[in-house]
């Protein structure tokens, strides 16, 4: 196993996690900007907190991605999309099931 092979799960976890964590982050960011707009005072963050927040954000993305992989959520989402939003895939799946039944009855 190479170094790249060891890094691939972290890349996948981060990518999946970032995709889903970015929505709440954007909502929180909008809320902070709105509060700043209303109060006209601004929200000041010390410079040393920026890398801490970025680090926590990266860890949150990896954790969510790992959770998605551990509980097979991405495959369940894809299956849901194929069944409910893609009638051609559903039809092919039904056809394959029917062919399997016919083949088993022949034996």
C-alpha cells in the first residue's frame, strides 16, 4: 500500500463531507453577515482563530465523509435516485429481476 492509497479515503471523506457541510456553513455565514449588517458594528475575529476555524472545518468535512462511507449513505442516495428519479434504471432493474425469475423457473 502506497502513501497515495492511504490518502485516498481522506480525500473521498473530505469531498463528500465538504459537499454536505458547506450548506450549513453558508447558512451560518449568511446569519453572521446579516447580524453585522443590522448592528453595523462588525464581528471581529482575532487572527489566530482563522487557522483554528479552518482546521475544525476540514476535520468536520472529513468526519461527515467518513460517516457517509461507514453507513453506506452515498450508495443509498444513489439507489434512491435511480429508483425514484430515473425510470429507465428502474425499468432495467425490473427487467433483470424478471429475467432472473424466468431463468430460475427453467432449472
